[in-house]
């Protein structure tokens, strides 16, 4: 798929709470696409934001979130492309997909894509980005894993992507989900965006999320901490956002030298160990 979808004219989506925050990354990717020096190119986001007739003044002053989302999009696109190079016919599962168009931007003509989100979000997505043979939109809570795990093949090992999601969910429920994934999908990988525990307690200071009826509920200081959740979880790598596009962070970029700031928001790459491996000693 190499062109933005043709859709009918829409009005602003009737979403509330956490689902409404999907507008933030949609706007951020559209803004980055319109920059001459943009690090990501997402014509789908531009088209959909226009068709939703979204009032962009809602995002005024949100440059920090805009840049952070551009960086995370670039990082996740890079890692998903890496996975597809290794497993051209593999399955990519976008957890809490919102109106993300990664399955269209990066599609190789062979991969299976499962876009998972709450029913009200998938209802909107189905109108704007309908399911296709290899691109399925599925309505279910990410935490209700019994309702969707059966859709995801075990082989080749799939790739899960949790972008802009886990910070809104209770930690105990996330642990249950991760344990279920580790048990069912040995050899699979997951990419997780997370806030630090300190940052997760500051929803009211976030430049854009504070304008929505949503609250951060969970944070983790290092992706290595996931290894304590299950013996089958292996930490592979991590990318703090402040390590990238340093000039565009302006004075905030200087704060990356403080560890508690640098780890405030990052992408972690984890693997679910094959059962014969077990944890490293």
C-alpha cells in the first residue's frame, strides 16, 4: 500500500478519555510530515487529520510532545522494518493502534498486520482505514488478551508494538499481559514506549495530555526492569528520546546529561526467550 486512503468527509471523532488522546500522535505525525526537515513522512496522518476537521489549536504549544512523537515514530518504524527484513511474512501486532498508519507506510506486500484497540477507536478506524486481507482491525481491550491472542500466529515469532499505550494502564494488569505474551510467544519481540516512574506521576504537567481527560498510571525506569516480571522476558536494547534530534530539543537537550531526565521517556526492545533458553545466570 503506497498511497493515502480515500475516505469520505468526517467530523471530529466522538471520543473521550484515553481514546481521545489518539489525536495527539495523529497531529504530531502530520506536523512532522509538513516540515521540510521532517524525520518521518506520513501522508496518511495529514489526510486523516484534515478529513476529521480537527481544530489544531488544541495542540498549540505542544512542540515537546510533537518532537517526541516524531522521534518515537522514526525509532519504531526503524525497528519494525528490521523485523520485516528478517521475517518478510511475519506478523506485526500494533497494540492500542489508534489511527496509526504504520501498517500502510511500512507494508512489504507479505506481512500480516493486526491493529488492536478499543471498540470506539476501531469503529472510527474502520471508516478511515478499513481492514484488508493482510491488514486487520480488531476491537478489544489490550488487557483482555484472551479475546485476541488467538488471532496472532506463533510462527514466525510475531512482533508486538506498544506505542503511547502502557503508561495509561495499571502496572499489575500490564504484568499479567506480559506474562501471557512470554508464555505463548517464545522468540517473539515487543517494542514498548514507557515513561519513568517519576514522569508517570506528572500527567498534570504534560504539555498536551493534561488537556485531555486521561491520566498516566504506570512507569518504569529501565527496560531491564521488565526481566523481573517473568523469567522468559529478556531485555535487548533501549533508546531514550533525548539521545536523538538534540538540536531540536533546544535547551531541554542539555538535561539529557541528568539520568533521571534522560530515562523519562524511551523505547525498550524486549524478547520472549524460547523455553529452552531460560534466564541468563
